[in-house]
């Protein structure tokens, strides 16, 4: 059984590696602009987005708008707050799917993913209590796992909202998003749902989202949207897909728009990029660049590791362990300070992980 699993994972990994070949190597090109001259500071992780509706935003209060303002201003000014504005919490690293482009699938194939598990109630409570004590504004309940695979997801959303977290969100493949769960999540106070929806064509979808079907996910998402409109219209719904160079994927995105544009709040995509950390493939330096994430947010992984950004799926830059240290102490420790100092002084390229990151080029 173990052997079969490992074989399946290896196959997934090969697929993932094959799809890298299709990735548009625009960032590696000599012709790319490697100077920040005339480029605006980008405070969000890079993805292409088309806004379909802003109704949800009009329903948010001033506190939310002030917080979003800080989200842009703090990293732009390279300021260090007392505590991160946002925490990414990997409530579980379990997922019900095995998508070929997902770093989780590739790590499983390499047999380097580590132990699977779920945060306990006590652990989750402790994280949220620390966040609330230090005025943290928002949380995202995932990293490499599927948050709906955690049986306490409804309680987790409710607890965070009741404690006063302004913006609670997660990414999901939506295959476990039953009608009942949708209703409970909205009643619990979910503020944003970001759905990975990779193709309209049923065959392509079943390859990209291995383990579910397009019909099931369409059904789940439509039900969620109908309930959202009724129960919690301030909850934002965004759909996004992974994009490759091949034109067929652009056509899939066009088809996505036809189906979803009148129903969701935003549609987007991000390029598929595999960071080959073993072979140290570096992107060229972008002079004057600094990254927003070390100033905005902190990532808590199920395995206890704390890292600085969404890119670090391979635990390359670990700044602490949330099971052993207070979150505020980690945020202000020497390693984290040095990372912010490097970014704040235009020296991001001295960091091994950042040299291998496409973000400065996006
Ligand atoms: S690797 Fe560096 S540049 Fe890339 S997202 Fe992380 S901190 Fe930012």
C-alpha cells in the first residue's frame, strides 16, 4: 500500500515537473526590467485579478478600511509593528486532493512532507488569544492543507470572530464545501472565501484537481454564493486558477469568466512556478526591491515552524517555533529583525530564499 502511494505521489511529482517546462520564463529573461524605477510598491502577493463586484466591500466598516490601509502603508514605509497585522495559520496539513501543481503533492512525492495532523483546540485558542491580545487584524486558516478537512473549522471561524479578529478567511478547493458547512461558516462569521478552481473543462479539471470533479465543485460554490447573498453579503468570494504558458489555460480562464463573473466578487490567476531550492536557480536582482510580507504577516505551520512568507513551503527560512515561543517574541527576534533589515535597506538579494523567488519580478 505504502509502495503504491509513493508511486502515485512520484507520478504526481513528475507531472508537476513537466508542467514547469510550460511556465513562461519571462522573469528569467535578460530583457526583463530589473530596476524598480517607475514601478509602484506592491503590498500583495502577486497574482492577476479581475474585480467583478465590490458590494461586499461597501458593507465593511471603517475598522476594516483602516486595517486595509495599514496593510499597504506599513510595508511601504518598512515599519515594524508591535505584532504582525495578519497570521497565516496552518490548521491542518491534511488535504483530500492530490493536485499535481501543489507543492504539498511534490513534497509528498519526495517523501519530505513530514507528519500529517490537525491543530488541537487548545493550540488554536492559544494562537488566537495571543493575536487578539496584540491587536492582530486578520487571519487565514491555511497554508498547505485544506482547512475544510479539519472537523473544527466552524468552531475555529466562530472563535476568532467572537474574540474580535476583523477579517477571517481561507483558501479552499471547495470539494468538501457542503450546503450545511456553507451555512455554518457564514453564520460563524467567515469574511472571505478564496476558491481554487482550475478549469471549466471536466477532463482538465479532474487532472488539475485530482480527487474531485468540476460538477461537484460548481454545485458547492453556487450553493455557497446563494447562501452568502442571503446570510452574509459582506463575505467576499474569489475564484482563482493556476496559469501556464499554454494558450489552452488562457481559454480556460476566459470560460471561467463566462460562468462566474456575474456571481463572484473577483476572478484571478497566478503563474505556476516551482522553486527548485536544491539546484539554486536564481532570478536576477531587482534593485531597490523590498518585499511586503516580512512587514505584514507571519506564517505558522502545523509542524510548529514559523516562516516569513507564502513562498516558503519547503521550510527554508524558519524564524521560530510557535509551539515553543510566544508569537510576539518570534516577531521581534534577531533573525526576523535581520530579514526586515535586509529588505528595508535594499538588500533582499542577500537572502538565499529571496534570490530564488519570482516575487520581485512580478
Ligand atoms: S522569498 Fe523573499 S521576496 Fe519572496 S515572498 Fe518570501 S520574503 Fe518575499
